[in-house]
C-alpha cells in the first residue's frame, strides 16, 4: 500500500515535470535557514539605517562647525574693531593731554622771561607734567610724530631754562620763542593728521595761530 502511494506520488511529479527525488530534499531543508536569511535582511536594514544616520549626523556636525567658525570669526572681528576704537581713543587722549601740557610749559617759559613769576628761578619739577605726558604720547605715536613732540618739548624746556628772568628784550628770548612756535605748529599738524581731523581751507592757519602779511606802505605823494 505504501509503495503504491510512493509510486503514485512519483507518477504525479513526473506528470508535473518534477523529479520525485528533489521532493525529499526540499522538505528536509532546516528551519533555521530561512530564519537566518530573514535575520540577515533585518540586520542589513538596521545597518543601513545606522550608517545613514551617522552620515546625516556627520553632515549636521559639519554645518554646525562651519556656523560656529563663522560666528567666532565675526566675534573676533568685533573684538578687533572694539580694540581699535579703544586704542584710537587712548591715542587721542595722549595727544591732547601732551599738547595742553607742552603749551603750559611754554607759558611758564614766557612768564619767566617777562618776569610774571615771583621767583627768578623756575620751580623745581616745572617740566615734570609735560615730560610724563610726552612719554605716554611716545607709546601711541609713530616715529615722526613722536620726534615732533619731543622737539616741541625740548624747545619749550630750553626756552624756560636758558631764558633770562624778566628780560623780554633779550634777542635769545624771541629766538627761542620762535623755535618753540615752529616746533609746536609742526607737531599740531601731525596730530591733526593722525587723528583724521579735516584741515578745511588750506589757506587758513591751524586753530590758535594766525598768519601776518607784511604789506608795503604806499609811497608818499610827491
């Protein structure tokens, strides 16, 4: 009975064009094989998702890094502008402070020569304030301006130290005064240039100065 059943099955497989010997092999495939194949598919999908997520995260990190770098660059530029503005303000203060101090020094020399002071000798340390402000100016000024400021200071100092007390008719008094005026005018022009102060009409003198034109007297009528 069993043989006939097997033969009948083989005949059925022959009609269908199948080999009855392969039927036994198909039915004997272990169960773990399809499970393993399915598991590999799931693992592949998960791995693809992980890799894709890592790539996406890496791109996002790059974008954030570039944005952070741009923010840092803008911040550094802002700091540089603020530092430059503070330095310019300190420079301006140093220039103005020394300009006022050296003019005060020259006024003392002028008063000493005209006898406006009570003592025939200049007081001890009369030049200290201007000297201290000159050192501060030299920290901020370029070489040309620093040299002009030092020249103005030296002219004012020598005007007072070497000038005669209460003797404005002394020729050296006016010579030293002229030397100081020329040095101060040069220094003032450089200061205004370094501070980007517009000169305006070039025919006009700087503030505090005036140009005198010597005009010839008309001839007497004959």
